[in-house]
């Protein structure tokens, strides 16, 4: 009887010691949180090129796999697996760099021309608006006098600021630009290193997948490991399917917008089309984010062009939301409109534009994990009939809640 009692007390003692140790660790972490945050920021800064490389490799891996499969059909490369893989990686990187370079070369001249055009057009537009408003108020002499006084005061204040307040503003702006340039070159350095590191990630992507699976099944029981592996595959499907689908959808929207703005003779057609296409990647709010600055730009150039553009954007977004988007994306995430809006606002508030882009697939993964846990709990407590009732209620919507 002593041995079982001793084992019981030993287990109890080990448990107590473990609880105390965990409590002390949490207490230490809580009161050393600022220092830990600084150390973590340093570590993240050091590993930033690896993070860039991992993201680049993840984005390019579907293209790389597709190119490798195509190159396998080429007779000289059919039997040379290493050469085929290297060629696919090189082609993927070259295509990605060419696309980004083409977009940059297309946008930068248009941005500069638009800034110059706006700077030249603003004085004339303000003068035209003043003459128009002055004429409208001819029947109201008091209001006309008041407006002339307000306009004259505003012009004098602006001219005074141009003479006395412009230089301090320019000096401050130059200082900010210098700081931003330093940060920009740091990003370029990390991006360059990230591209080099992504080559290693892409070359070893299959080996890393096998190693990760070995670690998973070595640490967790087989059933738990299988569930985690299935969820990882689901997350990969969400991010790849949603993000790549949105990229294709946004590219189509950008091309359609460029065709329309060019046919209508709009100035800065390329710039407007790129803005509309890029912001369309953001679900729900993207069309508005892209349309507002584009409409303001056109308003300064030609108010009628602005009106035509707004009508076109409304029609284009309806076509995209009801025809183009569903054809490309389908019901990729399985989320209702409410949860899509919730995820965009939540992660957009946390991480800004990046959160608005990745928020929907990320929340879809969280939603799927919660769904699995709830279903497991209901089944464990003998409430499986609630699952059948829920599935029956949601069957007309396409059964998106249940992942096959």
C-alpha cells in the first residue's frame, strides 16, 4: 500500500511545484512585459528578412508548382528534377518582379503628372468657382458682399502663408521625408534579403512540409495531429483561394476600369485604374476607398468626368459583386456577410490595411476552429440532434457552414 500512496503524493507534489512554477513565470512575464516587448521587437527586426522571404515564398509557391508541372512536360527537363525546380523558382521570381516593376513604372509617371496637373488646375478652378458663386448671389447683395469678403480674406491669408509660413513647413516636410527615406531604404534592404531567402524557402518547400509533418506527428497523438494537419490545410486553402482569387478579380476590375477611362478620354486613366484595381483587393470597403480619391481627382479636372466615373463605378461594382467575384471566388470562406464585415472592421482596426486584406480568411480559419470545437462539445454531451437541426436550417444557403 505504501508504493501507491507514495506515487500519489509524488504526483501531487510535482503538480503543486508545476503550478507554483507556472504562476511565478506568469508573474515575472506580467511585470517584465515592457522589457520583453523590447526584446521581442529586436528579435522581430532581426528576423524581418526571413518573414519577408516566407511571405514571398508562400505567395509564389502556387505559381512555382504550376510552372514546375508545366516544365515537367518539356523533354530536356522531364528527367532532371533539380534543374526543373530551379527553373520554376527563377521564372516565378522573374515574373513577379516584372509585374511589380511594370506597375511601378506605370503608376509613378501618372502620379507625378496628376500632382502637377492638380497644382496647375487648383488656382483656375478656385477662380472659376468664385466667379460662379458670385454670379449666383447677384440677387442677394448682402450674401454676395459677405462671400467676397470671406474669399478675399482667405486669398490674403493664403498668400501670407506662402510668403512667411511656407518655408518652415517645407523644412519640417524635408525632415520627415529624410526619416521616411531611411525607413524606406531599410525596407528595401529587408526586401532584397527576403527575395534571396525566399529562393531557399521555395527550393526547400517540400522538405519543410515533410519535416513539419514529422514534428507534428512526433509531438502530438495521431488523432490530434491529423486534426491539426487538416486545419492547416484548410487555412492554406482559405488564404491561397481567397487572396489569389481577389488578386485575379482585382486585375480584371483594373483592366475594365482602364478600358472605360481610356475610351472616355479621362486624364490619369492609368493611375485611376491602378488605384481602383489595387483597393478592390480589400473586401467590402475596397471599392469606396479607391473610388473616392479617384473621383476627387477627376472633379478637379472635369466635374462631368467625375459624374460619369461615379456612375461607372457603381455599375462596375454591381457586376463584380454579382458576376465576376462569385465566378472567381465562389463561396471560398463560407462566411456570411455579417461575419465578413465583422472581420474587416476587427482586423482592420488592429492592423490597418493589411488587416482588412487578411482579416476575412483569418477569421474564416478561427470560425472553422470554433465550429469544430462546438460540434465536438455538442456531440460529446449527447446533443447531436442540435447539429442535425442546424444543418437542416442552413442547407438552403449552400451548406457553406460544413466543410466537406
